[in-house]
């Protein structure tokens, strides 16, 4: 059973960096739409019993299931995106272990934040930016459209950023750079990233 996962905070909690109106549309219309499409596509099929991860992995390996893959991956990516953000200041610091891995692999936290922004700017069209652990090395990369690193063996996402226009257009219009700059400096949930970093 695929459901619209509850937001981890109120609709207005990310203001002033992401407005209530953006969250209402982004979560309440876009993400809810992906959930509904997935439910419609798997209704009365054997896939109805799969959990979201297994649904994505199943659909990724079959070109007939591209529409299902795109919608299911978008559901997962959005769930992960909202958890990657937080309005709670205490959660915006990485663990000692994650901070030292960031310094080892990017040089400094500032360089890591800059790379997240730059990678988002350079993603042509819609997609996602990921901070991930690949065989214990940290990497920043983007994926187009609905693509998600969870289909890639050995890659563990720590954080993601949505760079589809619907994520920022109401607040920042075409200024993706400003959107990314504001969220990496103010809203990243480094506590969530640190938990992901520690888990296998
Ligand atoms: Mn989105």
C-alpha cells in the first residue's frame, strides 16, 4: 500500500526560505499526484503488495513499467527530500564523523555546500541533487527527472535536493541558484544525513 507520507513539519515551517504556498502545491499536489498514479497503476496487479523500494527496483528493470518507475521513484525522492530539510536549528549540524568525512572528501563544509549548489545549477532541466556515500566515499551528483540512486548497488543517499521548477518557481521564479543557496545554508537536516551516514 503506497500512501502520501506525512510531512515531518507544518506547511509553513520552512518559511521564509520555502513558502507555505510552495509546500501546499509541492506536497499536496505534485507528490500526492505521484502517489495517486502509482496506486492506480498497481491496483489489481501482483505489485500491489510490494513496498515502495521494491516497487521501484522491480519497475526499474522492465521498460514496460517506465511510467510506474517514474511515479514511484518520484514518491520516494520526495519523501527523502522533505526529510532532508528541517526548520529545527539543532538538526542543522552534522555528526563529528560525517563532518570529518566531508572535510576529507570535499575539503570543507563550505566547499560541500557550494558543490551542492553548483551541481543543482548544472542539472539541465528537471532532476535531483544527491549527497551520497559510495563505498565509504562521499559524492555529490545529480540525476535527471525521476532517477534515484536507490537502484544503484553500493550507493547510500544521505540528503537530496529537488531541482524541478515546481520546487522553487512560486518563491524564486527562475532563480534556481538563489533557491539552492538559501536551502543549503538554512534548511539542510544534517542530523538526518548523519543517521544515514552511520547506517549500513
Ligand atoms: Mn518535486
